[in-house]
C-alpha cells in the first residue's frame, strides 16, 4: 500500500499501535505527523522515522493542544490525507471502585479527545481522505471490571457512523479498527503490579482463539487497509483485529 506524497496524522503516534502505523506509512512514502504526551518517546520516534516526520507534544484532552497540532501540521504540510485517531488510555476498575475522577479522565481522553481531534482536523482534511478511529473489542463485549473504559470505546465506534454521514459529501470515509489484546506499552500504564500484568496477559492469551496476543504491526496493517484506496467502498465499519476473540 503506497502513501507516497500523502500526509498522515496519528494521535498517540509515539508508541504501540500508533508508532507501528507511523513506521508503515513513512516507509510507504508518507509525510507523518505524530502527536503524544511523552517528549522522550516522541523524540525517539521522530529520530527513528526521519526528516518527513513532524512530532508535536500535547494531550488530546486539551483542545488548545489540538489547535497547536493542526496549526503545526498546516504550516509544515498544508493539509491532511489520512487521520488516525489512536490516542487513548486504559484504566480498568470494577463498579465498586470507579469514582467520578476515573470516569471523567477516561471520557475526557478517549471520547472528548477523539471527537475534537476529528472536529479540529476537518478543515485540513482533503476531499476523499480517510479517518480511522482506534476503538477496542471492549466496546463490543461485556468484560467485568471495564464498564467505563468499555463505554468510551463504544462511544467512538458510534462516531464512525455519525461522522461518516457528515463527512461523506466530501468523500471522507470514517471507519473503526477494534483491536483485541495487543502487546503494547499500554499494559505498563494501567496501574497494575508486575504480577497483575503477567496474569492479565495470560488471561487474555487464553481468551483469544489463536492463543496469543496480537502485535502492533497487525493492527497497523488493518489501519492501512481502511485508509487506502483499496477500501474506497468501505464506510462506517468496525474492523476487529482480535484473533477471533469476539466472533468465536
């Protein structure tokens, strides 16, 4: 799949799935803009990618930071061909332990951040471009102890339908990729002890019919497919990349 001379913007592009897609798009000829909160990983990713990469530090939950992202993108590359809304957090709590701060943090980043990323990118999106929102199989299946997180992922799946309807007159397609358990650094930011992380990964591996966790590159391939002209007749879908976890 060629992204030659295309401009791709990826929130959460400094690690995990976002970085895997940034590497794929860059290798295919794209100008790549990565956005994230961690300066160290941003700088490392930008150095690894090369001169056609622009790294912008910020938080999707802060609308002023999104303004900085898209102003910098416009100044450097003019417009956007493909937007990947990938930034998100995963903090899992049972109902008894979930409080207002937990609820607000997850919805601020995962839902408000996703919506306003698309809203603020829209003036720069070129006609016949694409938007891919990264959700999760947690938005499709009921897992105990994940109620708030799962609700945020169901919300962004809804955005693919409604935003598709709004952007379709310009030929801009909005789709969703929903990963299952993927081996990314997000597990190190979920607040688990090392032992809990090992147990969680083992549980996920057992729940996946393929009996393994996925890789960031496998999700990046799905994002590339939905972004490319080969998916020109695909609009508003939710493509699961989960080793059969939801279907089998």
